[in-house]
């Protein structure tokens, strides 16, 4: 009979990802921190092993039919796990982006608020009471008839459809129309409708222009190939048989229908240029029918109420409760029950530093850390017992001032009879834990070993632990350079979100960290105002952002339409900035076909090396033969992906290795070509560290690999899909592509929380290279919550003092030592 300690989770033989058959006993009913440098394998143990196993055990109790409707993680490669309670995974990942998902919907607070408006709202005289569903923009009963509950409408404008009215239709006056055969067909149809396609657009009657652009008619008429208007008229008159029957669709209808239905990214990208997003004229952006908006509480309709900050919602509801305190009628009872419930749900959210959010705030604009803390607050209210909560860096994006509330939330969950497992890099969170599981010693193939498992206070004795060194050895603190500015970049009269008539001076030739509590206005100042104004001033050709490619989803376009433009000017200093580089955490690619090698450009050089081999020359293979995105050399079965989707009855689709190429992506003829005894597939399987050695004599490849190695990404595989990379890894890859540039002088680098997901050892490495950029004549400005980084910066600008309306001002600025003396700054106590 198997026996085990009832107070522990007992893991034996975990081999998930890079884990090397780990055996570990982890206590229950404690706060346990999983630590280790980035890529060491700590998430593979916490999420890939423990959460995955807990989910599979739960799903075993669900019917096969229902099981296929649930997103399932991969079955963990582990010998055994005993003593594992039911698990709740609080990830930073969000689902598919939806403009309809909001803070109110994911916390379910909006449901209660709708009931409150339905049962206790003030109705106009003569209007009958409406049900709660009528206050939701996601129901037929409530959604505005014009925008269907989105608040915005997609449409087109004449100017976008016909940018040059001097062109003829045949020359392409209607720019939005398709090219190739489909475009020619539309021209032929117009000729059959007796419309001249060979005169300038501006010469056509306005009525004809309007019909071509905006008609919803879909006519089908006989057409003639290669005829002009006179020839077409003559063919009709003589009864000449038509070449075929052509179908007509108006320009507006073509744009709207194609954007909605196409699955091809290039077509969607082209069509998006002709779309115009505007506020719905019927509901004025409020998403609901007029009857629903006529009901008020505290003199606010439900949309106005949902736009209040959560802190203000509590204030308004508290006032409402006071007004019915002495009443005993039905409305008073409803208010006491529902308003009290909403307040009780919001209080934990505010305590986690998120009081500046609103219920209407779209989750597409909420960071991963904010999203995770919203879910955590919901779990605190749920009062579950006997559960293990597994969290992924819950302190991410959280100001040190708010960390204590997070730690209190952990303790509250444990006191309620639960277990908390956190994957963390934050030293304060690690110190607060009861138990630490440290994985390492390094990343990738050099990690995956259990370095330490025990009480947090005994981690000091773990000599092999890199985490221990940074936690207890003060000599490893980041170096302070104390540079003097070489100039100043002054912004004036800035208006953006909570920044009103804002003025700020940024030092140049230094590392500047902009700090402040979450929602204080840091990102509005740096990532929006600074970036947009500098781009305008120096021109887009000298500014470089690093997105993965434009997100053209409906939610992205709608979100972009809600962004208010930055108002303000650069008063002085722009002459000292020759180039702008924005290094953000956006993915480097949106499909598995994009990877580390393709993004950095090193794969182009690798393919040329293979094309230059004797056998490749003999077979007349060019570099394109070695791309898995072209048909010439890739495996036909999996189309260069390496995996194929397998449909299972009553089970979710799974990906299995391609039976033809066995995950190698290429066909046999291509794989027969080798360079230094490696096939092209072998190269993609190399880690950066391995390739760094192998390509040492190939400068174009080596430079890119050396830059990746310098930013601590030696553990990543060259062919690792972009979709598997974290935001922090994506940001460092972008930084690496910049480090390999020869000329960096007078460049302004803007980064948004670059330490997210980084171990203190990786942060030290990152700061080393940011300092190198500054020493070469550039400037670095970053938004950051990490106080190690802020303390090691040359200059600190602290925004606050609070969040939302309580922020938006410069509380303190100067050297870290000067800001640390500020009595008003919430950052000051944490600066060393």
C-alpha cells in the first residue's frame, strides 16, 4: 500500500520540458514560491506539471462530450503525483481578444449592477420596469440596434474609397476594389451597365458615383471581355453572346463583407486601410437602447456608472446605501443587498491596487498582471476551501507600495484553508513565502534541476542557488553610474488620459526610470505622449517600433478608435535625438511560423550558407529552398509546420508530430543538404548557446547570436515559435536585434517595464547592456516598477501621487537619492 505525507504534494519523476526527472515534496496550506532564472524550468514544474495534472484529474470526471469544449493543457510527463488538491490556475494569459469582455464581466460585478438598475433604478414616468438583460450590451434586449452593443460602427468614407478622383475606374480610381480577375470583372459589369470606366472619376455624375460606392444591390449581368463602352453597347445592340455573367458588388459592401469574412491576413490588412471607425450615432457610444439608458442611479445611467473608477463606484454606492438606511420598502431592501454585494466584490480589487480601473474598461487594454490580480480578488471573495492556487508572477506590473496588499491576499487564502503556489522573481514575495522551490542552476538544457526545496529562511544556505545570491548578497546590487545629463528633452502642455496640461523634462545621455503606482500616468506619459510626439518631430522613417505585425482584428480596430490622440508639444531638445526605438513586449510574431531565427534575420544568412554548399549548387538550390514557408523545400504533408492537427471524436483536436518529416519541417531532398554535418532542421533545433559556438566564424550569424546571448537568451532554440515566447523574452529579442547595430549614437530607446518576467540575475544582465547603449551616446527612458532598476538609474521621474484622477503629476524628480527624500512620493521609501 502506497503511503505518503498527508501534508505534502509529492512529485516523482517530472520530465516536462527541460525538467530532469525532478523529485520534490511541496507542503500544502502554505505560500510556496517557485524560483529560478528565466527559462530554468520553474513554470514547467508549477504549471506544466502540477496544474496540468490537477486539470486532467478534474477532466476525468467530466463527460467526454463536455470535455472537448474545454481548453486542455498537455498531459504532463511525470511518473507520479500524490497529495495534489484541486487547482485553480491564475495565468497572465488572456483568451481571444474581445471588445465585449470588460473588467465588469470577468469579475461578474456587471451582472449584479444590472440587477440593481433593473430593481432599484429611477425610471422615467410612464416607463415600465425592464429586466436585467436589457441593461447588457451583449443581449438582444439591451444592445443598441445600430452598433449591436459595441458603441462604434465600421463604415467607409468616399475619400478613402476614391483617394484620387482624377483616375478612371479602369485605372483604379476605386482603390478599395480587389485587383486581378475580380477587379476586372467589376469594371466589365459597369460597362454592361452603360457606365463609362475610361473617364476621370470626377467627371462621372454624382448619382452614378454614389451608386457604385454605396449600393447594396448585387446585380448579375452579361459581360464582354476586352471591350470598351462603345464596343459593349454595340455587342448588346447586336445580341452578341456574352463572355460570361458577371456579378457586381458596391465598394462599401465589398469592404465591409471582405473584412468580416476573410481569413487571409494580407487581404484583411489591405481592406482595413479603407475602414473608418466612428462612434455610433444612435447611442453616442453607450452601447444600449434609449429605454435602458433612461434608467438612472445616483443620476447616472448604467454606462456612465460603469465608467467611474472602482474607487468612485464604492463612494457612490456607499452614498446610496446611506439614503435608504432608515427605509424598509422593497427598493431599500434591494439596494442594501445588491449594493453591499458589489462593494464587497470591489474592496479586494481596490486593496490589490486596481481601484483606478472602471467596470467598462475593456480587458484588451488591461495588462497581464492586472488581469491576474482581478481574478485573484474574485477568488478571495469566493471563499473556496482546500484548493491550491497556482499563479504566474502575480506581482508583475505592481508598484512596491501595493505589494503588501498582494501578500496579505496570499495569507488570507492560506488562512481560509488553501495552498498558494507562485512563480515569482520579486524578492519581497519570495521572502514572504513559507517555502521556496528553486529550479536551475541555469536556463534551458543547463537548468531543470532541483537546486533547493525548503523554508525560505534556509535558502541562504543553498550555495548553488543563483536566487539565494541575489536575495542575500548585497555585493551583487546593480552598479550606480551617476551620469550627468548631456541635454534635456522638454515636453509641454501634454493632455492624455489623466495628464492635464502636463510639463516634463527628460534628461538625455542617461538611463531615466519613470516610476509611480499603477494607473498614475506613467505609460500615458512615456509610451504614448513621449513616443508619439518624438515620432511626429523626427519623422516615421527615423522611428522604429517593434510590433509583430499589425493586429487587424475587429477588437483591435475598435480599441484603436477609442484612443484619444495626444495633445502637446516638444518645447526643446529634439535636435539631440536622431532616432527613436520603442522596445515593447508585443509578440515578435502571431503564428508558429515566426520564430527567433526569422525575426532576428539570422536565418536569411543561414539559408545562404546552405545554398552555397557544393551539393546545393549542383542541384541548383537557392536560399529560398531552405525556407519552411515556401513550397520548394518544405514538407508537403505538414506544410513546414512540423506538426499536424488530429481530430478526435468527443475530444479536443491535438497536434502530433508530422508522420512524414517527423517534426523536421522539410522534405527529404532539402534535408540531404548539410553544412558542417548539420541539416537545416538541425540548425533550427540548436539553442542560441550551441549555435553561438558553431557559427563563430560566420560574422553575420554570429553577431545576432552574440547579442541574444548577451541578453540572457542562450537557452532558446533558434526555431522556437514566437507563440511560445513570453512578453519579457520577446522584448529582449528586440533589444538584441538593436544591440547588433553598429551605429547607436543619438538614439532614444523607450522601454515599458523591461524587467517583467526577469530573474534578478537577468535584470543585472539587461542593465549592463542598457548602460552600454548610453555609454555609446544614446539615451534610455523606461517605465518600471522594479526598485533595483530605479535605484541604479541616473535619473528618476516619479508620477502620482495616486492612480487615476489622484495621479497625473510629477511628485518628485532627480537622482534616485534625491527622489528617496520626497515625503509625498510612494516610490521614495523603496529607493536605496
